C-alpha cells in the first residue's frame, strides 16, 4: 500500500463525501479490503472476512481502522459512491502507464496500441432482476479498452447485457496517432470515421456481408516486398 497515493485518494473521497456518514468503516478500509481480495484471489465476502480477521494483529499496520466484518463490507459496497474508486483508478492508471510505455509488445510500433472488446458476465435473474438479458437469463456487459503496453485498462464501461458493442465507440475519445484493434462487432463506418478525424488508426475484422469494390490500385515493384496500395469503400 506504500505505492498508493493517499492524498489523491482522500481527494476522491472528499469529492463525493464518501465518509460523510461514517459507519465505522471508511472508504480507505473498504479499498484496502477489496485490494486484498483482488491480490489474494478471495471468492466471497465471507472469505475476505475470514482471511483478514485471522491476521487481526497486523491489520492496523496495514492501515485498517475499522472492524472487518462481512456485513460491514456488504454495507460499504452498497453505500459508498462507486465514483470514488473510478476516479482513483484513473489516477493509478496515469501513474502506471509511463512505467510500461517502453515494454515490448511483439511489434515494432512507436505509438500507443489498444485492444477493444467486451465480455458478457452471466447473472441469476432471481438474484439480479435488473440484469435483463434473455427471457430466462440475466447478464451485463463489461466493455474494456486495454493498453497493450503493460495490459492496463484505460477505459471500462458497464452496460446492460443487451447493449451492442458498437455503441461503446461513442464513449471513446481516440488518441491521435494511436492504433485501435477491434473485432467485427465494431464495424460501423460512420463511427469509425471519427477515428480518422482524430488522426488515429483502427484495425477491424470485416463482416461477411460487407460489399467492397476496388476503385484503383498502384503498380507493384516486384523487387521489393511492398504490397500494392488498394483503396476501397
């Protein structure tokens, strides 16, 4: 936790008045508990509670000031404003990205390289009636833009399971000079044109029903390895 910028975290807490209604378990306590759960692969609130309370003598030195209990964790997850951790995540991403900017990614590319995709997370409709996806199935989608230098997520959006992937392009601000790799679910030429206007590049798989017609091409110099330049629409 020494790498955690405490001052910036408290600014995020104050921005949304996270500790205004203190219940003996602060936003910092919640952050420490959930960070521990993530780093040690805990599977439930009961699992988090059991592991942390077994090390009760060390919790104060880790930064905990509240009592770790399953019900307290559940209340904190329900009541504390999620925007506190969303804003703090962007601060941590801003710290981490420069550290991995020079890491090799398998291709000789001086610009930023991003991968955009979504994953559908199944839920039980009986427990999560808001997560409507199919008639007898619940789910939500997590859309993620991944910086391949360090595999750091730079954008995450949680949506209804019925939201089509391509609509997430409306929420992304392309970075000039960067490359974006996407699947065929993001083929929408009107939205992709926004990347061109932003001086960014995109690589996307085409759909089988897309009709392309070659307008013209340039002759190839067979003594080199250069391929012809083909312009299509």
